[in-house]
């Protein structure tokens, strides 16, 4: 099995974190992953374990209940989790980058004090309601509205594909909504909506192709009334602020995807060494060996890409282009490696009891969620001045 942590390229504190999460992933997550996937059940016991380890607080200051780490530490954890269970990894990724991070980046002191300790501890989850049937990448399609009424906002509309929005520990959803009109363009703001608010409904969960242990719901808002102080950040800056959150999140998704790609390599190396055909291990066949070599090259390249984007981000330098490159390269590596691993496993690769079959089902969404491959190409081209 490839072990990039033995290269000495990471500072010791990062290496130890990754090793700790690797052990947790192998000892705690992996044994229950297949069952949760088959049952389409949310892994509360695994989430509780991640909470106890402080993973939900990794990139946040200790003042808010965090671990005082940084975004790269989160990425290392996501890579290790992504090797064995993408549903668990996306639960952490969305809980941090889409749930807690908008409040940390754009919330006022009262909002941070109220919500961050709950979210960074992992005792509560939050979702981010952006996507609608006609709005995702196209902010102009947003139809959910928030109208001022005295000292309240009254929200009506719907959202779809919202992660961590309907669990027993979900306490908050941040919603993008049209709050006015500015020069003929929709004014879009973000508003904090506690899930206990009357009129908020997490509709029945989706029946998905993959990520079956991840919580995903459509949401509806019917005369949902919240205080005016629940406005998150500056009015009219909701979508612009969330674009910053998406830029960061793409690095995290890239790390998760690298984990999936590497997990396929590791499983294929093991299987190719054990599986016998025509009197020898199939890994001794050049066709199989070369296929796995290409898989390893994809994972290595994608890891380098997200390391680069994370380094720029932590240095306070522009990183939008590099984040898009990392997200695109890593998600494609995960999908390509899952397909190749399934082929190496042959008929066994089509059986859900094998991890590679789950990666095959799970990896496709990595090329779609938090910005499709086509959106990444658009952003890269734009950053090049085209």
C-alpha cells in the first residue's frame, strides 16, 4: 500500500493527525461502512467518534471550541476518511466548510457565540441551502424569497440536494434568498434558519446512486419567520460570500476525492497480489500492473494539486484557479480510478460487498457537487483572462 505519510514531506503535527485519522477510519469507520451504505442509514456513532476527536473543529480557533488548526489539517483528515467511506468524509466536509465556515467567516459576534461552539464540537450539524431546481451555479435563478416584516424575515421557497439538513442533530440551515432588487438584478442575501422554526420542513431523503450514508434532503420554507438579526453578513452579499466558501470547499472536496482515488489504488494493489489466474497473481500481468500504475499517478498528481491550492490559501494568496484545478483533477482521478479498480476486480468489483464497488457509485458525484467539472473549466479559463 502506498504510504505518502512516510516520505517526511509533511510537518510532524500534520503527519500525526493524518495517522490518527487513518487509524480511526480503518478501525471504526470501515467495519460499519457497508452496512450503513446498504441500509441508507446515517452513521451517528461514527459522527460521534469524529466529534470526540475534534475533527469538526479542526480549522477553527479554540475561542469558538475549535482545535486551533487550519484548513490543510481538515483536508488531510478528509483524505484519510475518503479512502474508506466517502459518505462519512462528506458529512465532515459539509459540516465544516458549508455548515460552520460561513458563520465563522461572515457572522457577527453574537452569531458566532451562539452557533460555532455547537458546530465545532460536532454535537450539532448545519447545512447550507443554496441549490434550487433552477438555481445553483446560476444565482439569477434563485426563487426563494425573504421579505422584511417588522423585526423579522419571512422566507418562502425551496431548496434541493442539501447535505446534513435532516439528521437528528441538524440544528441550522443557512439559506440564500432574494431580499430585494438592485438595478434590475436580484439582491441575494444569506439568512440563518434554525431547523425548529415553524414552516421549515426537511422533506423525505433522496434515494441516491451513492453516498447512501450521507444525509441529503430537499427543503421547503412556508412563511418561515426568523429575526432580522439572523441575516448572515452584509445584505446583498450572500451569493458573493458563498462563492468564497465554495472556493475553499473545492480544496476540501479535492482532498476527499484524492482519498477515494488512493483507496482504489490500495485495494487494487492488494487484490492484484492475492487474486490468482492462469497460475499466477494477476498483478504480474503487465496490463494489470500498468493500469494500477496509472491509477497511482492520478492520485499522486491530484494530491499535489490540492496541496498547492491549500498552501496558497493558507499563505493568504489568490487560490481560486488552483482550487478549481485541484477539484477537477481530483474528482476525475477518483472516477477514473474507481472505474479501473472495478475492472481489475472483475465480477467481484460489481458486488457491493467490495469497497471498490462503493467507490464506483460514490465517485461520480465528486464531478458534480460544489461545482461541476464544466464550472471548474469556466473558472480556470476566466482566471486565465479568457
